[in-house]
C-alpha cells in the first residue's frame, strides 16, 4: 500500500468533451461541491438528471485516484470543488420551412471534481464558502 498522503493534498479527476450541456452539468456540480463523499455519492446516485450519472462517474474516478495514487482513505474524503467548463460546440443544421435551415448547437463540457481529506481542509478553513460555514454554525 502507498504511504500516507501529504498534508493538504487534493486530488482531481477530469472528464473532457462530455456530450452534455454545461448548464445542465453545473446544476449537479453545484449540489455536490463542499459535501462529504457519502453525501455527494448519494446526490449523484439519486438525482433524476442525466448529468448526475456523468458527474458521479468523475467523482468516483477522483476517489479512485486519491486511494490508488495518494494512499488516502475514502472515508476521510470530501469534495473540495466541482466545476464544469464549456467544451467545443458541435454545429449542426436542421431543415426548416421554405428551404431555410436552423443551427443546432450540440454542446460539450469538461467536468472537474477535486477531492481532499476532510480533517486537513477543516484545519485550513477550506470547507466551502463563508456563507455555508456560517449556516453550519447556526444550525
């Protein structure tokens, strides 16, 4: 087994050129960002959106990278950040009435999931946004 991970190590996984609109994928990415691994897996498993399955695959890849390459334990991981960038757009044409044509944009996405160890991130205060941290303290 690999040695214990260094302090504050964050591991990422990227899926590029995924054939889903960035808008749709960002809805799920926003839900899991800053969550514990169990919560993030729950969200990606039971969300009805098609993007949830794709983001879940990238999440599992990031966890596998952390376990295999850095010797981290899956129980200690949390999603540090999850974001979706826009990839190239495939342009297609649809015939319309009177000999006209309408452009169809088939959008692609680059999905990135970054995971890190929970205890190290809490020490550094990188748990999430300030607003989320205040909400946790209140209730």
